[in-house]
C-alpha cells in the first residue's frame, strides 16, 4: 500500500472510527482471553477445561452464524454492531463477577462458561456485520487496502492485548485488569457510535430465510477458490493452533508464570503485525494461491518445532514466526472474500467464514485441550503440526483453482 493509498483510506472519518473500534475491542478481548485461560487452569488444573473454554464460545457462535449473516444483509449493520457490543460488555462484567469468587466449585465454573457462551453468541452477530460494513465505508478500489489495514489493526491489538493482560494481571490483580477491560469496551462502544453508514433497506423479495441461508452456503460451495482457501485455513487452525495450551506451557514446561504467558500469547501477533505492515507497503501478491499454501506449510513447521522446544526464547521465536506466516494467509483469505463476494451477500458469506475460520479457533482450542488430556500438551502440539503439513499436502494436490489464482498487479 503506497503512502498515497494509505492516506486515501485513512482520510475517511467513518473508517478511522471503525478501525478505532476494532483496536479497543480487540485489546479488551485479548486481555480477557489471557486472564480467562490462566484463571480457568488455576481453578481446575485440567487441560481439558481450557478446551471447554473454546467449545463454550464456539457452539453459540456456530449455531447463530448463518442467521446472523442473513440479519447483516437485510438490517442496519451499525445497529447490529452496537447491540452485539453491548452484550459483549455485559458478558465481560459477568465474567468479572464470576472470577471474583462470589461463587465456588461447579457453580462458579458454570457461571463462567455461561458468560463465555454469551460472548460467543454476541461475536457470532458482530463478525458478519463488521465484515460487511467495510464495503459501505470505502470505495471499491480501496477495498483490498482497507481490508488489509483492518487485519493489521487487529493483529497490532493482538500483540499489545495479551502482553498487557498478562502484566496487568500479574502486577495489579484481577480487579484492576477487568476494570481496564471494561473501560476499553466502553471506548470501543463510543467510537462505534461515531461511524456513519448509509443504510438502504432491501426491497422485500418474498424469499424465505431458509432459502437465503442456503443461497449463502451454495455461493461459497460453488466458488472453488473461496472454498479451498476457507477449508485450508479451517483445518490448519483446527489442528495447528497452540494458543489454548499456552497456560500449560507457561506454567509447567517453560515455567514463566503469567508474565511469560502474556508474552507467549503476544508473540504470534507481533510477528503478524510486522508481516502485515510489510504486506501493506508492497504491491499486491501476484500468485496468492501458491503463497497461501507455502505460508500455511511454514506455520505447521513452526508449530511442530514449538511442541518440541523446552526453551522459552526459542518457543517465543517460533510463535513469532508462526504469527508472521499465519498473517499471510489471513490477508490473502480476506482479500479473496472481499473481491469475490457480491455486496448483497457479504453478511451470509462472512457468516460461513465465521463457521470455517472464526469458530475453528475455539473448536481448535477444544481439540487441543482434548489432545493434551490424552497425549500431553507437547505431544498434542506436535500432532497438530504434523496434521497441518498433511493438510497442506492434500490441498496442494486437490485445489487446482487455488494454485492458479492470480491478483491483478497494482
């Protein structure tokens, strides 16, 4: 992205407020994720309980995703974002109350998992509406640049958020950490209010909801490039991620405490920010399909080596590299979706993306927790890395359209 193009995108006031909302909300949720992981493992000392955190968030998000995409296509997206953000704020307050120790034993865990599920439900509505909003804020010729910048802001916040969460929790405790999280969500709420969206209500075509949902699924299924890109990311994230198990690595294998956990959580996003910054300053990738396969393969190797490592600094470096490679696939997939999706279907296609990718993070956390319960944390990550490399090999063999994909030169 040239300086001129960057200035053009950032000169749009509503898009700047959109990025600010993205920044503050992601900071809050990343901080919260670190604290939830540490507290849950401290309460249960069971790796499977960390997997249940992901499952508790994924089930509501997946269950509502297609309907949420339909809603995003026919209703005011700003209203959907505001309501969703209000529910996220409520769930964070509920988690604060649950972790504060007012309840003990199973009742406390039920309360915590319940609010995690509520958060997943809200994010199930928020994600497709957010994705579909970008095209309403910037001209079509700036859409790929706006999408890349949006992903970069998310990754930047994902660097600061976990580190901030880990250090704040370690040095100031649970109460101050959650107060800061709640303040950040309130700031995100206020910046979201400033966004101006020209919403044009769609004419009533008489189509039933089930038909519209089927139409969105059918579009993704018939577009082999989108389907291949989503499938590749789905299974690599499902098996290759180690985020859910980082509290175990920080506590038992690397022995670094919550401060180290914050750094481990931040390392992939730090690598992603640097890579996305580089990508945003260069011309479009001419052969994105081949680059996507190479990036996911490199990500799998990093995860494999991370599972073997017993050195904190080596593990930190491998996570950094994994984030850099993963960010390449994030940018390519996002650009593929933005360029190949009609405006009237953006919500539903984004909902399918949420099912494939967004919730695969949470289901991947469940898979990691279950695998760690059976194999041990290190062996679970090694297994995931091997599976990711196998998936890349299979996609390389079968996904001909993806391998041949080209983007126009700038």
